[in-house]
C-alpha cells in the first residue's frame, strides 16, 4: 500500500484574520493548530512566523518559541520557511536554521516576480550560502518549484555540491508570477525532476483540490493549509487547518493509499540517515 505524506502549511506570510478569522498567527495559535493537524494525519508542518502586526517575519525568537511549543505536544517533522519577509536579509533568512536545526526547510530555487508587484529574490549567492548552511546543520532542503527553470537550477546546484541528491521537490502551482495550477503543468514539472527524487504538490486558491487529487493519483505527496488556500469550498471558509488535513487524509484512504505517519515520512525522505 502506497504511503502519502501530508504537509500542512498553517499560516504563510500573507493571509490575515480578515481573510479567514481561523488562521493561526501567534506562536501559541500555530502550535495548537499544528498539533490538531498532526492528530488529523499531517506528518510535516511547514512554518511561517508573523510579527505582532500580523505581517510575515523571519524573527528567530518567534521560530524558537513556536517550535518549542510544538515539540511539547508532538514529534511532527518541522519544516521552516526561509522566506516570507520581503525585507529579510540573507543572514536573517538562515539564522533560525542555525539555532534550531529543523529536520527540513524551504529552498526556493530561483527568483520570480511575486504577485506582479514585487520581486521574490533568491540570488545565486544566497542559494549557495543556504545550501551549504543546510548541509552544515543537517537540514534537508525542500526544493520549492514555481516554474521549470527552478528545477534546472536545482540540478546545477547538485553538480556544484551545493545540494545533495536525492532531492525532495515541492511544486507550488498557482502563484501569480509562477506556473498556473493545472494538471498539465504538474505532469510536465514532475517529468523533469531527477530519478530517485521525492515530490509533493500544492495548488493555491481554486487550484487546491485539483492539484491535490492529481498529485495523489500520480503517486506524489500533498501539501494543504491556509497558507495556500483559506477556503474549504467555493463558498465556505475553512474552519481550521485540521479540516483541510482531514479531507486530504480521507481522499488518500479512499483511493487505497495509506496516510504516512511521521516515522513513515522520515523514512521516505531519508531523514533518519
């Protein structure tokens, strides 16, 4: 029986309470939410932090407090973002990795015009530094892919020794400035990754369910959560991230797969090595 990993992205950097009052923003809210998602079947928690005004931040202390609260409750795999604050420096985007040594962290493998009004900047210098930081501190990169060029970037960094195979890819589809959330794009992107790689996919907004269904059907893993989609249906706000995880878990079981446990996920991703 195939095992499908569910990653939950609870918060992100942009949605606020005005978009969905149920989105967690404080360390306490995020930790409580992650625990409920863990009980519902999530094996990985992808974490963003917010400042006291609710804006995205790379504040190391916020990460440390949130991760400590989560670890008091469960052993879910911690996957920290290295983005989400357009004003962060190369140093602040990595400081929490050195302090916390999470099992995973995001590695956005290229730059793009974000929402057509700003630049999501990931310079070659930063990506080389980040890759070496992750190797030095035992953090597995989650290679976030917004378009095909980023896959080719990842292959280049493997050749340079900045990244080490096998890689784990996260296809992020539907971001303005990136590839649209279509099944055709997912099939194409998946066809480009090196043999032996693992992968997961998400669709932003209305692409959420189609991409989740396609990823499961194609043998990949899935990411859900209010970072990507604050709606449960076209007319209904999500009551919680756990509600989104529960739906994903039910679909995985309906197609005859098994929801991967935390230990299953560690084995699939090579985190026990």
